[in-house]
């Protein structure tokens, strides 16, 4: 039987390479749940076996039930009915039932609410697998992060009321943030919340670009303090689907047609406050960012995997001039570049996911404050701070690199297939369309770079690399490690140059190059680390460093040149603003 987990050696390698038993011990509170919940594992080995069974089951469902409907879903899309309800494409509706029946809609939720209590790393693998089958379905499946937010910040009555149905797939959810005039600038949200004479919160206003806005459980960010115009005046509310919430339209999109993107009108809709007032953006939505970034990074890996496999098989079977086209150097170059790109994105994404789990474990330890001595307490606090700083950089890096990767791989795959790749007969044109959104939603590429670059210039990227390099290296890998250390010096020089420059716009101009330099070094260190347990991955490390280190040194040269033409001569280089016809404006 086809299975999208068991046929993917890279996902299996990365899960084995990261310390899953350690992550399981964190999620299981030292394996203390076994007496209360029958499905809870007794030790790390049993937990890892449970995770594998989950992924094997998901891999089968995705290969046999989800992937075969992806093309039909793309063609049919969703339907906004006259009564304001939305009908999913048949494949999406069927898949949600299957995933709910398998318990997968509560992958990371606690056992007491019907969840599977999996680490973030396992959730990342599920998102990767599902996205290979149908990226638009992952948007609905991945919204279980909303359940995590409810679990983390809502009161127990709300958790008991909603989380079991969400874990069982009986209720779907949506994160309702964006407005027509406030896209990435969430501090300018205008939808407002006020209490009526009975103390009931009422939500009014319009939200746009809401993934699964037709869902049953809506987490809405609204302005509860009208006198405060920035992010401090925003709170988070749970609003249920009902007559006071109207789906005004479904967006007509380039891709991910199976994922309904809604414009919503809230007309005095009753809401329930999540957590504390004024913490909606500052604390709760920001806490969602780790999960959102990792979800889209994993989605991009799945799209890239699907696109690459189509091209790889085609190149192996397609003959031109009497031989398979995979023998042509130009085709080999496209395929190798795509394979390396995909492996790099997945390595970075899964590493970042494991660090999110480690941060969660350190934070839990600090909160419980149960330590044998002061030294252990200090270490836990230091670990919590360190992982928080690292993940503030690694999660946007992963989202940035993986999302750009999947579009490159889809483009390369179409190039391998030529005219056939451009045709509707093959899935590549759909995968290319689906790929493009990954670098836009949940924070554009540019915003991910802004989120990551501060940590790059303050030495956090260097610290991550040095931590990965802190070991004895086999003779065949040691020279590559020295290349990375040389690259760290280039990154430090470029960072120092930018920090010494008084012009903040020049620092912003260099942000992408600095972030790219850091990614080259981190991925290089990860590939070297992987090569210590899999000798075939020595070749990946060699190829990555041979092809990317020249880019790193070129970035340093460009940054340290101080070239400001993009800023100083923008009008000349960009040309005049064109006059558009009214219909095109």
C-alpha cells in the first residue's frame, strides 16, 4: 500500500536523528500519565513507537485517500451558499472526517481533552506529510494550533467545552486577525469589542483573508480598549459560528483552492474573553507565531516534496535523443539543486521544531519550580532563555527558507518536464500555484527576515552554529567544519559593518543577505551533524558548502561595500510609476 511516511526516508531520518525520547519525556511529564490515561506511554521507547504508528496511519490516509482527491479539490474549491454557510470540496470534507476519526485533529492537545499529546516535531512531520497530499487541506488540519492557544490561555470551562470536539474533528477553527486595512500591521486592528449592560462582550467589524473563516470556533483579535490605538488595546475573544457572524465572500485565489479564505462581518457577535484583556497581540497571538511559522515551513516542505517527486520520476522515464533525460547534465543540475534545497529546508525546519519542544520543556520546568538544587534551577532558567532567543530566530528562518524553497523546486520541476510540466495534465502547475502563498501568509518573507535578522547580528546565529559544531568530528567531515568556522568570521564581519553604520535603512537593506549567510552556516552545520550518523549525507554537506559558501562570501563583500544605490537612486533604478488603465489599477 502507498504510504507518504514510510516512503520518505528523509522524514524518518530526521525524526530518528533528533532525540524523540527526550521530547516525549517532556510532553509526558516524565511519563507520569500512564496510570491516568491508558494510551499514554510508559517510557521513551514506547512513546516513539506510538509516534511512528500515528505517522504510518497518517501516511496511509494521505497517500490513499487525500492525494487522489487533490486535483478535484483544486478544480471544485468551496461553495458559499445562499444562507451564508460554506460547503467544502468533497475531498476536503471526507479527509477531515478521516483525520478526526483517527484522532489526528488533536495531535498536540493533552490526553484529557482527547488529544494525542505529541511533540511539535511530530506535528511538523504530520503537516509535511499532509501537505504533500494536498496543501490546502493542511491549512485546515494545521489550525489545531488554535486548540493549543485555547489550552494555554483560556479558562478551564472553555477548554472543556471546545477542545474535545476540536480534537475529534467535530469542530473546525479559525484564527481571525487580518482586516481590509490592517494586513501585517496587526497593531492597527479596528474591529472592536465592548461589553453590553449584562457584561457580555460584543464584537463588531470586518475581517478579511481568514483561513477557514466558516469554521465553528473563531479566535478573534479585537480592540477592547478604544482609547489605546496600538497593540496594547487588543484582546482575544472566542466567537462561535452563528447568525451574528456572516461570511460575506470567499476569496478567488491563485492556489490552495480547497482552503476557504473568507471575508467576515461581525454584527454584535457574542464573544468570550480568552485570558486577560489587552494581551491579545502582545502575548497570545505572539505565542501562536512559533506554531504558525513551523506549520507553514512544514507545508512548504510537503509541497516541495510532491513537486520534486514528479520531476524525478519523469526525468527517469522520459527519453529524448535515445536516452533518459536524467542523463543530461542540465537536467541533473536542476534535480540535484532541488533535492539539496528540499533537504536543507526540512533539516532547518525539523531542527527548529525540536528546539521549540526543548523550549517548552525548559519553560515547564521553570514554572513547576521543582528542582533538586539551586544549580538545576539556574540551568533550567538559562536553557529557557537560550531556547527562546534561538527560536525567535530559527522559526522565522525556517518559514522564510522553506517557503521560498518550495516555489523554487516547483519552478525547477516544471523546467525538467518542459511543456508537459506546464499542462494541467500533471500536478506541477497546481503545486506551483499552491507554493506561492507560503511566502505570504502567516508573515511575508520580508517580515520573517525582519524577525530573524536581529538575532543574526547579535550573535545568536553564531551561538547556534558553535553549539552544533561542539564535538569531535570524523576525518572526512572535519575540513568541512573548518569551512563553516571561516564562514562565521565572514558573518561576524558583515554584522559588525552593518551595526556600525548609522543609517537604519542600510541595515534593513542588508537584512536578507545577513539572514541568508546565517542560514548557509546553520544548514551546513546540520548537514555535517547528519553525516556523523549517515555516511551518504557527507555528500550533502560537501555539495551544500561547495555551492553556498561562495554565496556567503559574496554577501559579505556586498554588505561591506556600503553600496546604497538601491536607496539613493531608487527612482532612477525602479523607473517612473506607470500610468495604469482604470480596470488594472
